[in-house]
C-alpha cells in the first residue's frame, strides 16, 4: 500500500482544491526547515546545542541556543525561494526583510521557531509553530521595505497554519483551511508521511491543562471555573477531570488534537499592562486556526481569538482552546463577570 507524503498531499491539493502552487512550495520549504530543526533537537548535548545564550529576545526572555539556531534555520530556508514578501519571528524585534538579491512573493510567514524551549535541557517535547498570511497589495513602503502593518491581520485571514512537534516522533500538523492533517517524519524515507487523515477535537472532555502555580493571580471567572473542575463529580459539573500540563504549548495542543482536552493560559494580575502571556501572531492565531479546523474552539475568554484585530507584532493575549463545550463554558463565565 502506497503512503501519502506531504509533498504528494500538497500536489493533490493544488490539483483538486485550487491551492496555489507558490503556497504549496512555501509549506514544503517550511517542512524541510522543521526536519533540520528536528535533527538539531535530537542531537542535544552531542551537538552542543543545549543551554542558554547571553542574549535576550524582544520579550526580555533569555534565549536558548536552539532558539537562535531554529530561528536562523527558518530564515535561511525561506528567504530565497520567491514565495515570501517578509517574515516575522517571536525571537526578532522587527519584521525580517527579504534580501534585495532574492525575488519577493505573495505571502507573509510568521513563526515561533522553538516553542517550549525552556524544556530543551530536560528532554521534554518542544516544537515549531507557523502561520501564513497573504501580503496586502500596498504592503511595501517607498524604500521597498515591508511595513509592520502588513502583518497586523486578524487570524481568520490565515491561509495556512501548522506546527512541528519534536518528541518521540517528529510530527507535522497542518491546516490549509479545510480540516487538519497530521504527518509523521519517516527518517528512513526522509519525508513526512500522512498518518492522521482527519484530526478532530471531541466536543467534550475530562482533561484540562493549566499552570496551577499561577492560581492566586487569576481573574475571578478563571478561579471559579477551575475550582469547578477540581470539584469533580461532587461539584456542579458532575464529573471528574484530570489535569495535564507539559509547559510546551505545542505538546499540550497536540494532546488535545489526538484525544481532546482544554488548554488555558489566562491573563493574571502580575503584569496588568499585558493582556496575557502567549503571543497572538506566533502562537494563539495559528493554534486557534488549527483547533477550529479540527472542530474545537479558541477564545481569549471574551472573544474568538481569530477575530482579534492585532495592534502590534508581539501582542499578547489570554488563550482558552480545545473541546468546544469547555471553551464555551469558561468563556461564558468571563462574559457574565
């Protein structure tokens, strides 16, 4: 029985669903970059890539060596293909301009090069998250540099999103806006092979993921909701829940896509000037697009994530995503407050 590779799947999408050829090539390049990152992650201490740098990213977070390496891999792989007008990365303050010696294309690529990188040194799963937008026609300034405003599009305008999970297997999860497919890297073949034809998030769940150590900083609707989860069958929800928290968004979301669940990263009182912890453009939007395409839901607690109008490249938002019944419940508590 022949196996469907990522390349074959994308070719079929181009033929039967009018997926533009340049978008297909772009996804293939991103996938190749993810394979290279996977190799670097798997080498670990043998490759001298563990530990931190003496630098911080734009968020003020200490950068891991693999953060920087993964960012460079994605930039170098995608800058010359002629598919992109520009790129933006969680690790970089400003948008990355395509060098003048290369042709420019119709798309914008945004990415978190290595989500969950604080887990690298303890050998816990990490991943790459990416999002693709169309570049507006008027996105270039007079000096041929792409303006930041070109990226500030609500998430519902994404044309593709995905993530690569570097765990016991390397998995690539992708949506082109028509459902969610999962591919597993066959290292002998050197290709991503379709292994999850129709990824779906069950509407109800008995699992949730949240960092309980932040409980004292939460807003009242979140405190109420989590207390009901913890009350289990003796509480108002009438059933027992299990908590799972990996502290790697890619790994937590992948679990939800494979067996259901709820992921929460609410805002808290420690930094009142910041709406949340997770980045809208690099984490919340692509993950919300994927989860919605798999039948789940994703909100900030008060509105659909994909409807948020971005105001800045590194904007943060609260995130509640996963099984629809639970997302709607906690969102309802926020709206009642």
